[in-house]
C-alpha cells in the first residue's frame, strides 16, 4: 500500500496526512509515525501538476549546456569507468532528491532553505540561500556566454558564407573567433534572452510546462545530430580512426577531471520542492515515480550523448575530445547547425527555470536580513530599557526608596514604605515596569535618557 493516503482522503485532504509505507502489519515507519504535512493541502486545487509535468520540469532544470562536456568526461575516464561514475552519480542524485522531498513532508517546511534551517539552524539557512543564489546566478552567466559562443558559427556560416574546411571538421578558431562583432553578439544574445524574460516572473512551474517541453524537444535535436553523425562515422571509419583503448582511462588523474562534470550535470535540487509543492495528490508512490523517471531519462540521455560523442571524435582520428563536442562538427554541416540551434533554444527555455529560484531565493534572503536587523534593534532597545530601570531602582534604593518594590535591608528589615510627607512610593504602579523589562518586553517603561522621579526620605 505504498503511498496510499487514506487519512488525507477521509478528512478532505487536509494539510496533515498519514502515509502507509508498508511496514510490518501495515504500520507506518519513521520517527513521526507516518504523519506528513502538506502545503498546499493534499487534495488542494492549487496542486495542478501531474507526474509527467513534474518530470519535464525537473528534466528541463537538469539539462543544459553541460551536455556538451559529457563526451569529454567519458574520454577522460574511459567508457567503463565513465559509465560507472555516471550511474553512481545518478543513483546518488535520485536518493538526495527524494530525501529532500521526504524531509519537507516530515517537517512541514516547503523550501530548500527552510529544510536547511531545520537541519543546521538559522545560520545554515542563510549559508544555503547564499549558495543557491551563487549557483543559479553563475549558471545564468554561463548560459549567456554559451549562447554567444553558439551564435558565432551560425553567424559565420549563414551571414559570412564561410565553410568549415575540406576535412569536414570544424576549426576551433572558426567557431569561436572574433569575426562576429562583440556589440552584435551582445545584441543578438541579449535580444534572445529578452524574449524569454517575461516567463521568469512566473511563480508556478505548472505554468512553465510548455517551456519545459520545448527544452526537452530542443535537446533531443542536438542528441539526434550527434547520434546520426556518430553512426555514419562508425559504420565507415576513417583511416586515422583511433578506436583502440577507449574502455579505460589513460591515467587515474583523468578520472578526477571527469567526476566534477558528472556531478554538476545532475544539479536540480533547488527546484525539487517547488515542483513537489505543485504535484497533485503527492503520495509516496507518485513522488517515487516523479524522481525515478527524472533521473532515468536524464541518465539515459547523458550516457548516449557522452559515449556517442566520444566515439565520434575517436572515429575522426582525434585522440583528445574537446570540452565542447560541437567544436568537432563543421560549421557547414546542416545537421550540426540544427543541433546548435536546438541547444540555443534549450538554454533559452532553461533560463526561466533558473531565474525563478534565483529571484525567489534572493528576495527571501533580503527579507531574512531585514528581519534579523529589526530583531537586533528590538533586542537592543529592550536591553537598554531594562538597564535604565535597574539603574533607577538602584538609585532609589540607595536613597531609601525602591522603584521595583524590593525590600530595604534596614535595621527593621521591613519592605520599603518610607514617606516624605504624604508622598508614599506607589510600588504597585512601578512593579510592572521592571517585570516587563526582566521578561524581555520593554513595555511602557522609561527608555534611555528618561529621568525617573522617586520620593526620597527627608
């Protein structure tokens, strides 16, 4: 009965529900005895995302320019070690994504930074928010630069009518050279980004479902270009083909060069909880399906592109695979150019999926800083008021009176009830002032610089 939420259905889909996780005798497992919290509620109409839409949203978050470096990573680690590393990273990503969602359901918090606060405290929350902001902001910069780089060979081929050479292999300089004016590159790249900018202000990933579908279709165009050209080359390899020693790395150090690439290509955790919060009827079974299908689709695509791209470079006679597989294709190859256009569209449609968490986390971070500053100012004001009352009480006590109404340690040992004429100290009126200060509430008591008049004995 994995994932069945009968309690949620009986109470109309409330914010808390008990998940039957298939333990002994049907008893739920876990420290919270199976109870999980949902916001919006389990059956809320605000949850409009299906499993398919959720999978597309996460797949689109993961996919991007990193796919171009996978053939290089496979070339550095060898096919055997490379496949093993990618599978290990994929399984680890699957586990951490599901764990993050499970922590959200068990604690009742519904953002990445709030889960970090539950685990590491307020400082951990701030550090996590800074890391998310840095990660997404730097990703936006990298995507912008990659759009500019991909636009150069298209400019040279279709505007300047240049070709890539007799051997069919694109020259690195011809694809990244400065022949396209910098101002024009900025204009083209900036104009393309402005087209998708309005979607960055959408707060719902369900509203971005069409963008997510376009990302997937566009990246498949690039993958198809690599598949077709690799298949053609492998069916009729050149005389210079170097297809030996492709299974194992040239050195152990090369494996450590490939590992960071595999890890970074599976990053999507900052969008997991927003997508989960929009998943309709978020049972454990549906959550498992969302996470597993996301990782399986991405890992399969990565393995195919990485291996086929690596074999293509070896088939062409190159011993070293470039860190951008598109540099291996001629700028007059129509299929490769279709792949370039597909990757540009992939990056463009991925920008909103990065901008939304970047903007939301940045606003939350600013709000946290403002709240912290306000709390510090309030604490300082409270401490100052308390110190003022204590000083006034000490002054009154030394003169024979008492602001707080504490007993005087005179010869009689009685409480302070000294009078000066008919001016008896009104202790019940003054007692709450110090009590409020001791409780951390400044109350209506005197602030700094306020004189307190106390009756003195004659």
